[in-house]
C-alpha cells in the first residue's frame, strides 16, 4: 500500500479517544476496498497502515477486526489480514433484510412521528437537495445516515431502531460505494422524497412501500457497481 492509496494523517485529523480513530480508520479502509483502490487479496499490514495514518497498531487491529465482521477483510491466523472478495449472494440477503427493517421503520414513523419529528425530517430532506446539486458525496453520505436514523427513531420502537442501525452499520461501506454510481445521488434523493411525502401524510402503507423500493434500488445499484468493477479488472 502507498500513502496515495490510503491518504491521511488520522492522528492529526482526529485527536481524541481511540474509538473515534478506529471508526474513521475503518471507514477509510472500507472506502478504499469498495471503490477498488485496494484489490481483493491485497495484504493489509498493521505496521504500514499505522504509520500511514499516524496511529498506533491498536486502532488498526480493531478496525481490521470490525471490517472482518462485515466481510470486507479476511483475517488469517498467523498470516495477517487481506482484502476479502465480498460474497454477493450474502450481500443481497443482507440488503433484503435491510429493506424489510427500513420499510417497517418508515411505516411506523408515518403513524407514530409527532409534528416536530415530521418537520425535522422534512427540513433535513430539503437540506440534502443542496448537497445533491453540489455533488457533495461526503456530506450527502453523512446526511443520508441522519435521514435514515431519524426514521428509525420516528418509529418509536427502540428494538427495531437497534436492529436497523446494526444492519445499516454492517452495510455502510457498500451503501456508500453505490452513491458513486452515475446519477445515484439524484435518484436517492428522489426516492427519499417519496418516503418523506408518505410519512408527512401519515400513509404507513405507502411509506413502507417507498422505503422498500428505495433499499431495493440501492441493492441493485451496488450490483451494477460490483459488476462494473469486476469487468474492469
């Protein structure tokens, strides 16, 4: 790996608790993997990564462990970590479950959100239009997380919110990668509009259907990106 492949000085960028450094390092490595900058089978040397990101080996080791749980990294006993090739069948299964959890959240939000929560969701969605026009992938990705989390919370079902959040974290690297597909930001925002409109109208059935379609389209966008990446290699 080179410094250009894995940019940053993570220690200088984000001083603070080790957990924060681990999370950002995990995100950086995941992005490098799902966008093809790190190829399947590439070695992930803890010492080299720690040096390039100006962190100790402890957050590197933890970031690799978490990426292993998501299927992006394979940790081989006594042989170190390598970039794994994602299992597309398993990924499709995860997206299917994510779609149902998100659909249930949206349906409940349409019925359960109070006036302030609906107004906040509408305002957040409106602010994301600016990011789409600017093509600001990083800011849109962050706002997208806030958008979906607000719907989990709006369901007023803490266990559902916990399950949905856990599944979203597992899929986060793949969801971010699919935003880089052609016109995907614009389509994502339009799909969000359908969900928001249904929630504001307290139409649970339509909100659930719109969200299920949105996650399904996200899954197909990932499949398209994965195929394009495979064909290019």
